[in-house]
């Protein structure tokens, strides 16, 4: 196994453990462990420094493809979970904003808004993941680290 594969596995294990831990404060995107937030912020930095707008958009949309796939699979297992459909709608809205962004920095700003829990704004209280949300997030991590991180934050 390459170092990146081991790193991804360790990050996934840490994140899934965090899902099952005590609720966290969502308005700080703290439902994701610190290493996951660092990984997400590295992704945002890569988007901001992309050499072209098209490359920035591609970087910003790659993990949402995996997140959509994870949500679709989770809805097969947990069709009662309304939050999964809402998360999918939120991802579609995010993708629309990415398509309309005028610069790589604007794309990065949208990605930063997504990974910093900005979809729902400030949420008082904590995160409590439903069974369907845990399933979607775990599938997201199986598909890739960033889709899992995005779903962990989006579903918080």
C-alpha cells in the first residue's frame, strides 16, 4: 500500500469514528475531525491556485460526483431519510454556483463555503447523524476522502 492510501484509510477511520462520537458544534464545521478539515482546506487552496478557471471548476466538482453517488446508494438503503435528498439538492445548488463562478478564486470561495459548513449557516446545538446520514458518509469515504468529508460536513 502506498503512503497516500494509508493516509486516506487513517483519515477515513478517524472521520467515521468522529461520526459515532458525541455531537459537535456544527457552526464551526467541527463535526469533522481536525485532519479532515485540514484536508478540505488543502483542497480549497488547490482550487484557488489552479492555473485556469476550467481547472478550478474541475477540482471543485470532482468530489461532488462521489458525494452524489454516495447519497444515491445510501437512499437505496435508507429511503426514509429526507436529509439525504436535501443534501443532494444542496450539492446541485453548489455545482450551479461553481458553474457560474467568474474566477478560480470565486470557485475556491464557494468550495470554502461548502467545507466550512456554510450551506446551512450558523446552527446552534450539535450534530446528530441519522442512520442514513452515517451510511451516506461512510460510502462517501469509501469512494474518496473528499466526498466523505463533504458529506460529513453537509449532513451535520
